[in-house]
C-alpha cells in the first residue's frame, strides 16, 4: 500500500483530510471536487475516482479525477445505476463479468460504487475504478461509505 500505509491508515488519513477540507465549506461541488482529489491522491492502484449526482432517473457526472467519463448513466443500468436501484454498495471484482457494465475507460477492471444516502434517499454515488482485478474489498467499502456520509453531512443542496 502507498507509503507503507495499510488500508485502515489510508482511510483514516482520507477521512481526516476530507473533514478538514470540508470544514467551513458547504457547497457540494467544492466539497466533491476536493474529495475526488483526495481519493485520487491517497488511494493506490486506481484510474478514476469521482461523483455522479442523481437527477430523476439519471446519474449525471460530477467532480472527478481521471480520464473524461460518461456524462450520464441510467438508474438501473451499469454498476452505478445498479447500486442506486438496489440501494447498496457494490464491489465488482471483475467488471467484465458484470452484465451491463458501462465501460467509460477500457483499462478499468474492477470497481467500487457507494451510494450517497441522505436518510433513506439516494442523492448520487461515489465511483472508483481500478486497472487491477479484485482491487476493492470490504475495507474499501467501509472507508468510502464513511467518506460518503461525511460528504452528505458537510454539504448543502447536493441535488
Ligand atoms: N463503470 C460505470 C460507469 C462510470 S465510469 O466507471 C466512470 C458503470 O458501469 O456504471
């Protein structure tokens, strides 16, 4: 892991830095932009990290780091759309085995999608892609779920 840090240390640092960046700022775009930059800086072996925000039956691209991505995903389709439709985090070890996976970048092999919950309403997702197979596990899911809660708590008018 990066700089010899294990996942617990990485997610603790990510959370601390995100909390500090979001203190005194409640604009969702500003906070999402910094959260994406922090994920990009701290998480090893990823090729995309960012946000999609829910607008009706669409997930619309928000701040991210990585190559330009699909601007609009349909709820119920692909990994992001399925996570929203099922109201749950999805860890996909091999995206090529996920029916309906939307390949924004052909070098992505595994993916983690975490819904942004405000109470029981989903306002969007955090999506992370990796060129490695099986890059994400339960520790990553818990770490990003915690980041998602922090984002929602610290941001106004997300959609
Ligand atoms: N792979 C995602 C699409 C978004 S990109 O990975 C950035 C999906 O299947 O929903």
